[in-house]
C-alpha cells in the first residue's frame, strides 16, 4: 500500500466476509444438486437433491488457529493513531458484508451466493456440515452445474463422461479467484463475529477452529481420479462402481464429479488457505 487511504480500504475489505470465503473454499465446490428424475439422475453417489443427512457419528474436533494480537486495529486516513476496530453486532452484520463483498470479487456467481440473510450464521452452519462431510445446500445455494449429467456405455459398463467436468468450471473458477492470504486475514479480523455465530450452535472457540480446519482437510483428503470412472445404476440414482469411491463422504463424491484437474486446483487453494491460517 502506498497511502493510508489504501491501507484503510484494505483493512475494511479484510474484515468483511472472512467467514463466507472460508466456508466456500473449505467446501471446495459444493453445488445445488438437481435430481431431474431417471432421465438425468444428477444425484450421483446416492446424494439426493438436498444433502442434509449426517453420515457419520457427530464429533466436535478441537484445534488452535493462531491469534493475531493486533487484528482489531485499523488505521483511518484522517487519524494518525490506530483506532480500535468496532465490528457490527452479529444481527447487523449482513449489510456490512454485502457492501464490501465487491472488493473480494466482482464475479457474478459470487455476488449471487451472498444474496441471502444471516450470512455469517449460514457460513458457520455450512462449515459445521462440511466438517462432517455433509453438503448443506439449503444454507448456501451455490451455482448449479451447466447442462445435464451424461454417461456412456459399453457392452458391460456405464461410465461417467469426462465432459461432465466442465459443467463445474464456473464455480471452480469463482473459488480460484480468491487470494488465500487475504482470506486468512479476514478470518483473523472477523473472528469475534464467527465465534458468536458458532457459540449459538453450542461450540467453543477451539471447536470452531477445529471445524474450520477439518472442513479444509475433507477437501485435501479427496482422491484425484485420472482414469475414467465407472458407475452402476440399480435404481434412479447412479452410484460409483468402485466401493472405495462409493464409500467416500458426500462432499468428496461431489468434488470427484468436478474432475481431476478441478479437484487438484481446489486442493491447492484449500492447502494455501490452511497454510495462511496456521502461519499468519
């Protein structure tokens, strides 16, 4: 930054939407699933249109994300001394977030994602689900994939078409537009509001931090499958023929559907965010 004006603007940007950004990247790419019936069974891997089923015994991880001691100080252009940051109340934080989201990304998909109420509460709930491997698409209805899910067959097998991967490019590219170091700074500055949102769900700060890191780790643990993926279809829904793939968590199955290149890109972003969070 070359001026206090720019520095002030940067700090204002940083405190705006950390929770939402972390939720989006920790999710990797989690779209509204559209089950259009037998002709287009979008819910691959036995995932219904809205996935809100706890797939493993609930547990609350704990972790420590380092605290930045001066994260609540902001230098104003007309003031030579640092001034304590005054965050809005959680109930009043939506306008604060939306007014500043344009500084994070002007992507139209991203702007639509945050057109909702209780943004930070939704982010906390979304992260809680992701940490359990669950996609709460009612919480944040992200960009639906383009076109229809397609397969091809040979004499004995059903295969997922590689062309399906491009359907998710819009959302993946939106997520790739974020600077992970800046997003980590957002989290550190917005931490009090995040803690308040998680506290409403009964979580302590260390549990909040564990949930955030485990959400990211779910993405990092998703396998990258380069070879064609075989499917089975015993009912309306397709499933992965490989039992190891079918046994993955719902959000990992969803990431697989974006293809190996997109999965690798998302994992690089997730790792960059995790590194920035733990090494401020």
